[in-house]
C-alpha cells in the first residue's frame, strides 16, 4: 500500500512539475507595436468595430502572426480611412462622432457607391 502511494505521489509531482506547453503565453498581453494613428487604448475597441463594419477578420488588414507588419496593403488603406473619419468628425462643433467605418461599409469590405437597383 505504501509503495503504491509513493508511486502515485511521484507520478503526480512529475505531472504538475512540467513546464507550460510551448506557445502558451504567460503574463499580460504585449502592448501594440507600430501604431501610427491610434493610441494603445483605442486599438482593441477600434479593431472590434472594424471587424463588424467591414465584415472582415483580422487578417484582412494584418499579417497572420505579425500584426505589427505593414506588408498587407489593406493596413495602410485602413490608416487613411481612420484619418478621413477623424477629420470628418472633427468638423462637427459638438465633439461627437457622426461618421464611422460602418456609415459607408455597412458590414461589407467594399462600400456601395450607389443604391442597389430594385426590380
């Protein structure tokens, strides 16, 4: 009985003493890198809004595994659009947001340039 308990205890210790699986991140998330328009506190809310407004996943603008990379041309287009909406909203004296990506895109990657034709 004692021998069985010792074996069981040794197995438990060896199981719990293992390192975390590779690829598993420890600690707080890393701060965003390569920000040119947004502030760090704006990144998460903006990315969620973009995903809904354009109906795209993160890799629509980002390189998989390297979100800081500028290799995907859509990322620079997105930056220009962010500047455009900020400039439009800055023209309103009340300081409120009046336009967003969703204003034009309505959940589509490419916004409609004219109303859809009805039969």
